[in-house]
C-alpha cells in the first residue's frame, strides 16, 4: 500500500458576511468579527482524510494569517489531520493572491515530499479561487480545479471530475498535483471526541519568513501587485414593490395584464 | 514597451463560444479609448469559431489552431498566452469569471508575476490604468482594485454583468499565429468535456426564470412549479439550500457561487432574499416575488409583490395560463 503525504491549504474567514467598513480608515472592521474555517476548505480536508484512510499516509494543514487562525487549524486537527502549520508574520501581511500563493508554495517546498495539495474551490470572503492554481504553477504541478468527484490514487495518478457551469470534464493528473474541491464532492466529517482529545496533544507549528527560503520582495505587501484603492458598501438600490393584492386569483389576473402590457407574455 | 491592447480570452465549450466572451468584447470596446480590443482564440484545426467572434466587432482576433488544443489543460493555455504576452505585451487580459477562466488566469498570473482581480462587476480605464471593481464578503462590500506597476493587468469578469452587442459591419483583423511552442506535458490528461446529463440550457441564459426558495420546496408545490415552468417556457432556479434536494444541483443555483441570471421575467417563489441570492438577480428585468412574510428582503429587489402562499399563487397561475 502506498503512503500519501497530503497538504491541505485552509483559510479562516469572518463568520458574518454582514461586515462594516470603518468610516475613517475605510478598512473592513475585523476586530470583533469572529473567525471560522472557510466552508469549502472543510471539503478539502475531508477529501484528504478520505484518501489517507484508503492509502495510509499523513495530512498536514497549512494556513497563512494572524495568530488567531490557530483556532481554525485546531478544528482541522480535530477532524483528524495529523499536523498543522501556521505561516504567521507581519512580513506576510497585506498579501494578495500572488504573494499568498508564493509563500504557501515556499512552505510546501520546506515541508517536502508532498504528493497532493488540496484547496477549497475558493474562500467565501475574497472569493477568488486563484491561490490553488498559483501554487500549482509555482511548484510546476498539474492542477485539477473545481473537482466534484475523485477516485483513489492508482499507479501514481489520480482521476478526478471537474464540474463547470454546464459541463463536466474528467482530468487525470500525475502526482504530485494540486486539486481544488467543490462542496458537492463530499460531506465533511464532524470532529469526534477522540480526535478532539488527540488534537490537544498536538502543537500548531508557527513559521515566519525566517523559516522559509522566500524572496523578501515577493512576500506581503511588497510582493503584491494589486492595490485596493477604495472600499465601500454598495448603495442598496432598493426597489419599491407594487402589491398585486391579497387574493391569488386577482393577483394573477393583475400580473397577466402587466406581462401582456410589457410584451413579456 | 506595453502595447495599447486589451486582450480577451475566448472561452470555448462543446464547439461554441461562451457568451461571457461576447459580453467582454462589447464592454472592452466601450472602455477602450485609444486601445485595441483583441480576442485570443485557441482551437483545434478544422474549427472556424472566429466567424462567431467577428460579428461582435473586436479590432483583431489572434488565432492559434493546433490539434493539441483539443481538450487542452489549463496549464497549456496559460503557457501559450504567456508566450503571446512576451511577443506583444498587452495592456490587459480579461477572462470570464467561470471555472475555466478563473483556473487559467490564475495559472497565467503566477507565470507573469502580475496582478489578477477576481469576479469583477465593472471595469474602466484611467489612461492606461485598469480600474477593477470587485465584490467582497458576499457582495456586501465593493472594492476598487488597481495593479499600477505590473503588466498585463488581469481580471476575471462575472458573466451576464455586461450586455453583448453585435457590430457586424466592422472590419476585423484576423491574425493566425503559428510560432508558439507546444510543450508536451505528460503529467496531465484532460478528457473531452461532456454536457451535464438531464440539463439543457443554463438558467444563466434563460429569458424566463422561476426561482424557488424554502417556502415553496415541498413536493406538491415543486410539481406544480414544474408544470408552470413548462407552460411558461421558463427555467427553474433555486437558492443554495435547495441544491441539497436530489432533483437540483449547483448548476440550478442562483446567486453568489451559483449563476448570475438576466431574464426578462423572474418570479421568486417562497424565497427570502439573502444577499447571496440577490447578488445573482441584479440583471433581471421584471421581478415578481411571492412570500408569506411581508418583511422578506426579496421584496426590496422586486417590481411586484404578492404577500401570501407560493402554492396558492402557482395554482392560480396554472388556472389561467395555457
């Protein structure tokens, strides 16, 4: 039986999508926003644990962010991951997708001997889905993105099905490879009592730039080509809905007249 | 030197062009100023998809025809665009914010070490600087993003945000490029893509849509809605929770992480109107909503409202619509 070393890259996102903007600094007010694991990343961890159970091996969680991201890594350990590494340093702050992908890829090089790298399809806050392919490119690995079906590893290859808007596509990649997963792939497990207890015996390792062979000009704000010039809350262009009345038959009559007037029916 | 060119990646599925490509051509022409709008078309030999693109009137179509482009992996397309980029140095490159567009563009971004803004809702230029407006945190926050010191400036753009307009009279320069290097990649094999079974056209392109939320998700109401959809020639879309029902999937989902729709007629049934949903219906022309709760936020996005039971409303419609 082959043994797989799988890295799962995860992100902590704000619990609420109803965030406020500081009127003075124009920054998102994050301080009181509680964090949680990006939901798609749970599917990524589940996929990794499932493969680990089939093939034997090790699952390492990797995240980049402030120290409080440890809560999210701990949750992943409680799901059953073996090891957790948090890339945390002021020097990493302000990173866009390019700098984030670069730092993650340098960390994966340092971890070494990785067979598979899983990501959730995208984070629900920034919503880019870019970091997986960026890491794949930096590590010169094949990528299979937006995957909703996955087969066990055979002959050093993995067969996965990518779900597009109206199409699907089977992709065969040779390991090592990067896979980003959709929520349709699986139902993430809940932490068991045993795994929660085990997770408390594990340390979340914290690495900063000194542990990586990273180019200082390619990390954090320095390594980020994009700049957020302005942030605002969109004007709620509320419509005032006209009532169709209270009785279904009368309402439908009125609606049909409107639709005929507008040449819609 | 950076050329005054805006490039658009032509996305191809099942032998035809994805509509977002046409939308991007029209938008790029509107904001181009003194810049040229150039479409990148990668196809196997034997296809003439340039004729479909020409009628939307870009300035130029760069055509690469090669049999390695049949079921090409993301990495191959990214590598070819990178080679073209080194030859011609465009100002910017635009993609649809689709599965394919997002996957290729991010790989290309890492090759070119430049910026990429995801899921843009608007684009404009200040001189040669591309101003990119993107939502964050589930469309609750808008960000204006620029990439001032790196080229090309790259963005993916959400489908159905811009309206495609034809310009058939325009003369379009067709440039076939034959000097690109196709590097063999044994590490990935992509099999032919297949249309999803059971589904025809996407709700994204439907002109009439019935959208269903939890308040209309019981078996009986669903049967009635199905009948009404047939009578109206409408497609059925759902909110995120309903994708858990066996008859629906994410391809039927409207909203963030689902489809943006732009129908002439949208009827929302038993649907509350979470921001994740309403993010996908901004381009709907006439919106009618039915919900028992008169305070449901969906009414703030509606032209007409019926406060009441979705099933009763659908039954009333079935009585009068032939």
